[in-house]
C-alpha cells in the first residue's frame, strides 16, 4: 500500500494502532544546490564544489549558478522546465499555480473559520520572514495570539509547507532547540 498527500500526517494522528517496523516513510523535499547542478548535467562543478579551496574560475561559475538556483528555488517542476529551456516568465506561471493551490489547500487543515483565517495569514506572511527570527505573538503584524500562530505554524510544518527551525543557546553538545 502506498499513501501520499499532505493530509496523510493528519490521518495518521487518528490511527490507534500502527505496524511499527513495517512502514517506510519517504518525504519529498525541494531540490538542494547539488541536485540542481546534477539536473543541469554539471557534474564537473559538483566535483569542484567538493574541493578545498575551490578553483577561482569554478567559484565564479558556482556562485552564478547558485544565484540562479536561489532565484528558481528547489521546486522540481520549475527546475525541470528551466532545464528544458523555459524562460523566467514561464517559470513564474508555475510558481503562481503552485501558490494558489497551496492557498486553496489550507482549508482542509483547519476545523473552524477562525483557524482558517490564522492559517491563511501565516501562509501569506511567512515567505516574507524567511531566515528571520520571529516570535509567535504579533506574527506578521497581526493581532493573533501566540498560541493561535504557534498552532498554525506547527500545522503547516506538519504538512511540510514550511519548516520551523528553532533557535538554540547551547554552547556544547547536544545542541537542544529552544521551543519557546
């Protein structure tokens, strides 16, 4: 049996008994930079990337391709179309289609209209706060409570639409996250 979908995590929460050791979970994540280089058939640059120090000529080319990768992101469909020669305007249509699907999909993760509003707010605001330390209280200049935002962020993290990364103040191993 193969099961897939963003609701799978929620369906599994309602399962009373689970066949431990007989289930294999596989998650699909965005492509990383090395996979991007591989998709471009640039194995030569993959080899250069492993060298220390990196050859200055290869470094320039790698930086150029990394900026391109950062612009396109790691979405497999976008990278596939880019490799097949699509221009940046065509790629934007893919982004818009995926984003509108995510926004419409948020409905199924909530139990009430209030939860839907908070999820929509988080989904619209989170992309502008990438790589920033955020607090749940007043997230995205909202009046939502910390608990509401926290639950919405955790829900979207469970669905793999976003990834929460908690800070740490540890100076030795094990490095423990601060969930506050």
